[in-house]
C-alpha cells in the first residue's frame, strides 16, 4: 500500500513511525514532513492544504490512502475534495469530511450538537457583534471566572478565561467588534466555567463502529505548576491515573457512543479520529471541546502504546469493517516531554543547530519543528522535539525522558521539569 501522510509536526512524526511498521505498507510519503519523518518515508515539499498539488501527487504516485494529521486540511474540506473528484473518489481519506470537521471548526456547531444529543457539557450561549448587549447580560447572569471562546479556529489562542465581569465584557467586545481573532471570533461562545481536572480521550470511527484509544493528559502552560502562557503542549502522559474502569465506562456510555450515534443520526459521515477534550468534575465527565484529529503532544504517547497494525485499522475505517479489526495496547506507561525554543510561545528564533540526536537509545524522539540542512538538523518551530519514553510507571518513563533530554542540546532550549506533577 502506498500512503500519503499530510502534516509536519510531532503528531505526524509519531504517525509516520507507526505506519512504517505496518506489514501492508509499500511506500510512505509525508507532505511536507520534517527532519525526523524522512527516516520513515519520503518527505514531499508540498503544503497539506494545496489540494490541486495533492491530487496530482496522488495520481502520479498511485497513492492508495491519504492520512490527514492536522485540522486545517479537514476543516477546509480535503475529504470532500476527494469524494467530488472522479479520479480521486476511490482513494480513502482518513479524516472526517468538512461538515463533520465543524465539530472542531465551530465551537457553536459542537455545542449545538452536544445539546441535541444530550452529551454532558457546560451551559453556554453564542453571540455576534449585533448581539453584544445580550452577551453582556449573559455574562452578568453568570459567576466568575468567565469562559470566552472564539467560534472558529484560532491556532489554540481563541479561549480566554477571565476573573472579573469587566474584563470579560472588555474581551467580548474586543473579540466581536474589534475582530481580536479575525473571522474566528465573528461569533463568540460564552460558557460556564467547570472546575476539575482535564484529560484527552480518543476514538477511531468508520461512522458506524469505533475503537477507543488510550487516554492521555497533556500540559499546555509554558511554566511549571501550570503557570504562564498557553502553548501547543509541553508534554503528555498515558495512561492517566484517575481514569479507572468506572470513569472510562462513563466516558464511553455518556460521550463516545452518543457522539458516534449522533453523527450518524444527523446524517454526517465521519471517518477518522475524534478527540474528546474532557474534564473530570467530581467523578463526572463533561466535554470541553471536540477535535477532528489526534491531539499533539498526546499522539506522541498514545501511538507508541498502540500494539496493533495502524494501517489495518485505517483499512477498517475505509471499508466500514473497523468492528472486525483487533486493537491492542501496551500495558506500559508512555510519557513525552517537549523541548521548545527559547522565548516560545512568544517571539523565538529558528535555525538553531540541534546536537545529540544520534546516540539516543532509551527514548523515542519525535520531531515537532525541525528542518534538515544536509546531515545537520536545525530548529524550525516553537515546539522542537517531543522526547517519549516507556516505563512500568509514569515516573519511570518520565525519568528516562529527562535523562535523554540531557543528551540533546540547541541554543535556548527549554522544557518543563514537572510533567505529570498533578497525577499520583
């Protein structure tokens, strides 16, 4: 099987690593890929959202399956593009169509979906600049802190949690009237703040049946103790200690099953990964958000725990036979720690030479933001490397990752030393 994987981050490196192990793989291509993915296939200098170029490549290289890593191609309708093209419609795309991807692309769409299918989530209302005054009144009816979410994709920056009513009103006006997040905040969802501990849950579905993947917990803040600015993720652990069988059953019965059934009831075909951002509120799961793809850096801990052939599972998605496929996981813990560029998530420099990558044996090093200049690997993003290790316990796995990080260096490198600090 010839496979084209779209994307260039740590998630895509982890997927490439796993796809390359498949017994049914002939050739893997990654577009555009990074300095790490080239070890598992051929990097192609092509944007993941350049649909005409992707079509030409798929036809020229006889691609049998397209696996979509990031959200942008999905929200922009790559699945629909393939289905609408007589030359491409036979090539399966692993990732939902444009309508289904609105679960991530529109917070309001996701909230309406959850309400319609009785999926537990925070109470909410949606406003535009024409209903700003109603938005002020809704805020006044709620207790602090106040949660404001840009309706559309805002590169992970569209969620604000504010402690005073005045701050919340000021930011609501900034988002709606002053287009703080551009078109993404032309509508704003205001929702009730939920107090609890978050986790990430994942399912792979063919639209009828589904397989649940291991859960994970990621750490978004730049500073230790979950302080400072939000990032794309500073590390992740799997499994999550407070997710026992009873809590897992609640997630499956109250959230996963109603989501898969709800999509089908609404006439929405969903083929791919569903990410459930969940918060545990006194032992009860609530959905904070959906994503239409795997999370990052969660992928770097859940994919290493997958024992099954991932292309066999993807074939099940493509042919609506996922229920017949076997899925198994490692009992071990997996933990990843992200090495980031100095200054991230604000201004940072690229092009720093990375040393120490060749002698790594006890960890997997997934490249998140790197480029190759001949044999030299350089930084090419804010999040640079995800260092993942296995262990019998979370602490054992983390200890290995921290040992490995000591062997790797680039100018300005930073990492959090307390990943998993809030789990026993």
